[in-house]
């Protein structure tokens, strides 16, 4: 009897182990042109325990997340901080799950090259090393062409009810009324998927932008904001140096752009940007957003960018052969 009971106990343990075993999720991530996408982040989140496992795709776009307990998972592909694919799977005992992800960049037509997946390709370029270059006045030299910014901290915006409703409407409507699709500026925050170029002089820094409305001016000569500003899309920017950090104060906006991150704002918008170049190849931008007409309190987002060596921004003429409008779709 004892031997029989022991056999039953062993069989029960084996059955339980099989039911509570582990498996793996694997597959290939493809970009919007059908090519394997390396260096994409893949996360598998257990929907019961909320446990998260993650990995990066290889040079061939392949990934494997193994030793996952059986259960239901959400598999998400993230490119430059944005979810580009999400799929729920059931991982069963003794079985692996193959999840291939074919990414779409944006819900609209867009312009070839001006999107997050194309921006991700620029991230894979070599980044120069070395100390931060200095301008003739001794301040860090921010000059150079910088890749589309990578969002490293989205902050915690607390929108007022009207702003949250508008943001949800924008998302639900597939961004159909995006100002840039109608050749109007994205807005002042440098969080778009386009390269930028800093041209630095002691009294003025000009930021050239490869997008609709192609520049910003940052005045460093001590002038204040105009007392009666003419509200504009990009606002009025004044700056000063605090050690090695350029602090930029921008105000005087209209309420028409979607910035940052497809979010509406009012003409009370006020930005403080803190821009650093910690070494030769990297730029850091910390932006604090103040808008009492839109948010319950101020919030801060952080971006980084890599230097593009031997590259230039291109000419951007939105009104020329603009095919966006006729293809835009919403609800």
C-alpha cells in the first residue's frame, strides 16, 4: 500500500508540474517595409501576475523569451518608447508560442522617412565618443545635426477633464486632424520623429527642424519676453546658461498645435527646457510643461538624441505634393 501511495504521489506531482510548467515565446519582428527589425524591445506581461519579461531583437529581428510560466500573456513590441504591436497569447504546458510582429508605423499615410521606425534606424548608427566640445565663449557647443529624440521619461501629465477628453478623441480618431498633415506646425516641443540642427552663436541659438515650420530662435542677449506677445505656433524663446546647461524659457503660444505628444494645450502654455550635451555624441533635453488651462499641475518629460555625423537635415516643403489630406481617415 505504501508503495502504491508513493507511486500515486509521484504521478500527481508530475501531472502538477506539467500543468504548471514553463514555455517560451519567440518570433521575428518586421518593420513597416517587411524587413527584419533589430534592436526592438519585446515585452511579455503575464495578465494574471503582471510579471514582465523583456528582451531585444537580434540583428535578424529575432527574439526569444523563455522559462515563462504557463498562462496568458500580452506580447508587446516597443520602438523608441512607443507601442507598435500588441498581441495576447495563451502559453500552454509543453508548448511554445510563436509570435511574429509586422509593424505599422502610423495610422495615416505620413511621409516616407518621417516616422518612428525610420527614426529607429538612425539610432543604430555609430555614436561618436569624446568630451563635450566647447564654443569660443567657453559654453558647451550644442552645434550639430541630431537624430529624432528618444523619449526616456514620459512624465506624469494630469490633464483636466476637457483635455483628457480631447486627447482620447485624437487617439480614437486616428490623429486625423494632426496639424502637420495640413502643413501646420507640430508645435514647440522637440519630441517629433524628425532630425534637428543646432546652430550656435553667443547671442542666439537657431534650431533648424526638418518638419513643418523649419526653425526656432533662442535669444541669449538678455531680452525679456514681449509684454504683449503676438501668439504664435512656436512661441518666443529666451535662454541663459546655468553652468553647462542651457535653460530655455518659451511663452507666447497660440492654442492650435498638438504638443507635446499629440496633446492639446491652451495659450497659457509655458515651457522650460534644460538642454545638455554631456559628451560628444549625446544631447539631453528635459522639458517642464506648465499650462494651468490644460493640466492640474506642471509635469516634466525627458528626451535624448544621438549626434548624426556627416549628415544634414533635408528640405521640407509640406505644401508641395502633399498627399496626406485625401488619405486621412478617422471614425
